[in-house]
C-alpha cells in the first residue's frame, strides 16, 4: 500500500506541475513586467520557466511509467 501512496502523490505532483507550467504562459494584464516573449504573462521568466516546469513533470511521469512496467 505504501508504494501505491507514493505513486499517487507523484502522479498528483506531475499533474500539478504540468498545469502550473501551462499557467506561466497565460497573459496577465496585472503583471508588473513583460515576459521574455514580449507580453505580460503570469511569469516574467516565461518560456524558460515553462520549459523547466514541464520537463520536471514529464520526468516524473516517465519515472512512474518505467517503474510501473517493472512492477508488473
């Protein structure tokens, strides 16, 4: 049961990170600074932050897929 709980937590973390990565690209008129792409986004370091966050989410997802195949 403990392994299932860890896998569930990692799955939730990867989904949350993927959502946050997409959210960094959203335009925001209340943002103080322009992003690196030239528009006011939620994160001024977009697209670098977007790429890093989505990379971490994908890495966690690949880890879960690989350990799932070994357990079966």
